[in-house]
């Protein structure tokens, strides 16, 4: 199991941001620091770049199994659809 899945549930929210940050940067909208002062976690970004389909699959699984606290169904479904389109 990837390290990011073994951390507390709230930390999983940060892992979900990485694909969005990557796309933001690749499309030329700016650096990840534009979206967040902390940018993207370097380990998770490297994990995403190494195996995007696996990473996206784990993100979808986190959302489908309720591992992300306080996400309403509309947002959850939108995020799942976004990750499915990237994979």
C-alpha cells in the first residue's frame, strides 16, 4: 500500500490535489505555488509522475470508500469524473 494511504484521513486530501496541480502546471497556468503556498508534496508528485494510472486509481478509491472527510456527493462525483478522464 502506498505511504500516502497509510497516513491519517485528512492527509489524504493533500494527496488528491497532486493530479490537479500537475495538470495546472502542465497547461501553463503557473506553478503549483499559485494554487497553494505550500505547492504540491514532492513525494506524491513523484509518485504521480511515476505511475499516473495507479495514483489516479488510488485517488478514486479513496473517494469511493469515504476515506476523505467532509466531501459532499456532488464534489466527490466531480472529482471521481476528473480522475477518470485523466487516467
